[in-house]
């Protein structure tokens, strides 16, 4: 039986355990950075059609990391909100060299 996490703080160590391959983490980081850039560009230029690309880019980079490098199933399928929160926490920790 799969463990059910009761809080994000409980979930996050599991999230990191699913992102141990350096290339997987790099792909997540690049995907998240592209999301921020495209979001800013879209809002600045008011070309909102670009917003459609955000989930494709975000999930695309992440899923390549999981399926090709980690060879695991993304936690997003079981914990969508906490996985999204984990993506941004991991992004921040990589950016600030905490991870």
C-alpha cells in the first residue's frame, strides 16, 4: 500500500527522492525558468496566447527527466498540488544553492 502524506513538509523528502538524477533536476529547473520567462513575456507584451505553452513546457521538461533519466512515475499523478509546490521549492533551492 502506498504511503499517504499528511502535509507538504512530510511529502517534500519523498519528492526529492524522486528527483535524484542531476539531469532530471536540471530539466525541472530549466522548465520552471522557461515558465517564468514566458509568463513575464506574455504579460509584458499582452500576447496571452503564449500562456497555453506553460503546462506543455513545465510538464514536458519534467516528464523527460522522469521517464528517461529517473525512470520513475512523476509524483504529480498522485500528488498534483504538492508536486507543483515541490517543483517551485526545488527550483528556489537550486537557484539559491541550497540544493
